[in-house]
């Protein structure tokens, strides 16, 4: 459980796909007009990440190094096709809203990046935890961005009206320039808080290191030089 917690913290904070690694920008900017779209995309990415990481980890000793990238794409494309078919069958409205961005998960840098950087080098359980952690971090990022854009840009949240008919929405936030502006502000705020967290952790570690220095007990003879 402690290892899973470390993976989850890394996926949300240290290796956040959007705010820290700046990956998957195209769907992040395009589908975050509504929170329901963000949640649908995030869950789709989680499913593909977890499943592809597990399969690639299982086959890491079998796949030849020279053809590993095409092999990864075939594995990822299989799970993306399954997700696309399930969305089309059980949530056609969401499937239409996400459109081309579901098939494009095949070449999403987040999916390929975790396959290359982690799954091909680690056993199944750590690879599963890594895929889940990175997917959760990506989903939370999409939800935060989409919530701000939908609430202030449309006056709704998951399609429910929040402020009544008198509300004047900030239409800029519902437009493509608004996506860039909102993402830039969120990225700046996230990295500022991340730096503050790093500084506080370094100070705490230095205090702990200073407290671990052994001090001679009272009454013991301290060796003298010379």
C-alpha cells in the first residue's frame, strides 16, 4: 500500500502529465469545455494506460527491442478500439462529443511514454500502479480545467445550471483562447505550489538529518586532541 501511495503521489504531483510533463495537450485543450467530457476522456485514458502497461510488462521479455514501439502501438490500439466501441455502445452522446480524440489516444504521448519509460522495465504490479496513478493525475487535471471553464464559461456543472438565467457567463473561457489562458494560469499556480512544497520538504529533511547527529551523553569523557 505504501508503494501504491508513492506511485499515486508521483502521478498526481511529481510526474503530473499536464502540469509537470506537458503531455497530452491536444485533448486537454479541446475537450475540457464540459466536465462530463473531461471525465469521459480521463476514464478512457486510465483504462488504456492500465491495460497497456500490464500487457507490455508481461511481454517485456518477449518483444524484440528493435520493434518495441510498433508492438506498443498495436497493443495500445487494441485497447483504444475496445474503449471506442464500448463508448459508442453505452454512451453515444459522450462518444460523439469526444469524437476523434478517442482514436487519437493510440498516439497519446502519455500512453507511449509510460510504456517506454516504465512498463517495459518493471513487473506487472508496479506497472499497473504506475498506469493507474498517471491516469488519475491526468483525469484530475482535466476535471479541474473543465470545471473552471464550464462553471464560469457556461454557468453549469455536469450540465446542471448553477446560477440561474441572470448569470452572464465568461464566454472567453468556453473558447479555444480561454482554454490556453486557463491552462497557463493553472500550470503557473501548480508549479508555484509544487516549488513551495519542495522547499518545505527539503527543510524538513535537513532538520531531521540535523536531529539524527549523535550527541555524547552527559558525563561521558570526550576524547581530546593532541
